[in-house]
């Protein structure tokens, strides 16, 4: 049975691939966007375009936060381009001021969301605001899977990860007040790299494959070698979707977490001090790389029957 999921994201090239996979691997109850890889006006427009191409026009699309809770917005143009989707250029979209923000939407529809898994592939600003404004929302989700940070003490190729660095205060709030939280850190996500040679598979996947191929030409040149494999590149947000759809390919450990919010170690995930009572977070410690790649490409075969639109 396919899980019901809500995607909270900042598309973003790997967010885009994550959404396209989730479209056929789960039942998407909604998508919300947050500023992160690009501005909110861009991430909102990007999500709309992705949903239209993947046949998800009826999926609710709700805007979220314009920027982090307490710090200026840091965008990831180097990896995702100015608009967020590399060379697949989509004009930004003016968000109608009368639209409810996602934390209000979740509050109004909380009963409908109780069997839904929340997957967050961007900064955790939207979720943090929802926990501060509507504390009862902490208990509605079947799980909250966050792509961000790294397992404390893990050997990784960088000290900080973008999503947690971008809004460390929000991440710390989620780890403190969230329940049934899962963390996919770069210690695992950067193991599950996609090989450059495998991108040729996208050529027979219609409009979706054409779009992804164009995006990934841009992204792979910039992310190549992250994780230690010079012939591959990580797709962190895709791994977060796999964690909900295919959790058996991961190994997990539970521990209470906190985030360094200021200074040179900003964005570093650490074990929570023992004198602070926090719920345990289910942290991924390893992944079956072969099983992950098998799952991804079998899921993408869904798009082989899709015709290329002119």
C-alpha cells in the first residue's frame, strides 16, 4: 500500500526529482514550499510547474515562509541556479496575499493529515512555525522525515548541510518539539550517489525525463564527487522520499538532537545535552546503496510510457 505523504520543499533540482518520484510511489496529499534553494516566489512556481508536468494539477500547493526565522535567506544558486531548477528556467510567481500559509492550512485540515507522512526536503522553517503557532500539530503526522544535517560524530565530507545551516533555529525547534521525527543526514544521503553513466536512462522517459536530464546536466557538474565518488553525485532529497517509501533499506538509531544556532559551527547537528529533555529522533545511520538505486530506477520506469510534449 502506498503511503500518504505531504512534501514540504524548496525546489531545487534534487527536490524536483524527489517530487516526481513521490508522484508514483506515494499518495501526495499536498505540497508546500519554503524559501531555501531559491526565493519563495521561485520555489512556489517551480513546484507548480513540476506538478503540472507530472500530472499533479489537483494536488494542493500551499506557500510557506519567505525566509528563515531569525537570519537572512541564504540561497543555493551555485548548485541550483538563480531560479532553482538550473537551465530549466521558470518565471517566478507572485503569490496572492489572500492565500493561507501552510501552517494555517495544516491547522485547518489537521484531521485529514493524521495518517500522512510529512517529508521536508528544504529548510524546516514552515514546520517550526507550525509547531510554535499550533503546538497540537506536533502530534498529527504519521512521521516527519527531514533531509538535513548529519549524524552527530559521523565522518562526512562537510561540516554543515545547507537545510540546517540555512535555518538552524527552525531545525532546533523541530528536534525539540516535533514527534516521530526522522533525520536523513548527509552521512547517509551522500553514500547513495547517482552515477553519471546512469543518466542516459532518462532519455526514454518523455517530458519528465527530458526535464530532469536538462536539470541534472547543470546540477551534476556542480555536485560531482560530493560523497567521495568522482563518477557520481548525491541526490539528497530523493533519499528522504526513499526513507518513507522504502524504509527497510536503511539502518536507524534513535537519539535526542540539538542544533548549533550561532557562530562558526552554525548548522551542526549535535547530541542534545543530557539536562534538556527532548524526544528521540530516528536517525538514519546507513543505507543499502544498491537497493536504493534499484528502487529509484524502477520507480522512474513509470514515466517511460509518457509521451514527450511539444
